[in-house]
């Protein structure tokens, strides 16, 4: 009887030691790692200044892990939420810092010149113009008249539109795409010059915007160039579009 009581007490003591040990690790090792990783995820809400969230979202996936998330609300295009491991979030924030920069401002100076094969007179402000002198060597025009000039300022990759000319019947479209650094920037520019023309057909007056010049050119910041020449009705006169462009602060 005494031996049986001692055996029962020993069994109870062993069970008391084993039960806490079993309770300490009820979750498999793999789930514990996932649980620990979930605890270390970092969430950041980023307010963008110059770019839209949807424009940078796909680029940030290169820094995202399988557990990461990159979200934005279409109603808040300037806000982006990133969630990932601390290291990956730091990489995303660094990438956003590089992408979310103020776009370059481009200042264009535009001249619309009329060249004539029959009239030799040249406007005084054009006589010493180096570009006009070069055109005199290349084209058959004897005289040059400045019809109008204007200044256009726009933001990189935005399309600018301006009306000019003696009767404001010309429309100029410019769209810059800046490449390179500020010291050696090249401004790729899409240019389109249209003229509003009035025609009478069957006693009905109709207006039409005819495209006179359409081109894409590369201009170094500070340079000046001829975009194109468009022949006018009659053949002895032509419109010459001269443009300079530079990056401004």
C-alpha cells in the first residue's frame, strides 16, 4: 500500500512538469515564423507632391516582397500607402523621393517670319539675326518680315497652346520632354502650327484649321533653331517658324 501511494505521487509530479512544457509550444514552427514576420511589417502613408500614386505604384513593386502591399485610392491620387518589411519600405521611400520631383519648366521664345522671293525688304530687327542670315544662304527668299513673336512657358510633358499672329489666326502647340541634367538638358519638343482659314462654299462661310508645320525636334537648352517652312498660296512666300527653348527655375 505504501509503495502504491509513492508511485501515484511520482506520476502526479511528472504530469505536473510535462503539462506546462506542452502548453508552451502549441503552434507549429512555420506558423510561428509567419506570426513573427507579420509583427515586423511596417506601414507608411506617403503624400506625393508632383506625381500621381498610380504612376509610381507599378515601379515600387520591384522593391516589394510577397507579403507587401502598395495601395492608393483613386479619389486621393496624391496619397500612397506602402506596407512591407522595414528594409523594403525604406527602399520604396527612397525610390519615391527620387521620382516625386518638381518637373522642369521650359520657356520657349517663338518667332513667325514671312519670307518672300519677290520683295527684298527685310525688317530692321531681322537684318542682323544670325538665323535669318543662315536662311538667306539656304532659301530663295530675298526679304523677311516678322509677323509676330510670343513667349510660351510650360511644364515638362504638358502640352501648351497659344494663339498668335497679326490676326490671331495661328495656333501653336508645344509639348516638351526634357532629358539629361540641368547643365546639358536636351528638350525634345513636339511642334504643331495651325492656321484658321475661312472659306466660302455655296454662299456658306466655313472655317478650317489647316496644319502648316508639324515636327519633332531636339533643342539643347538655350539654343535657337528653325522648326520648318510652310509655303503659302502663290508659291513665292512662305512661313518660317523659329524657336528657342531653355530650362528655367
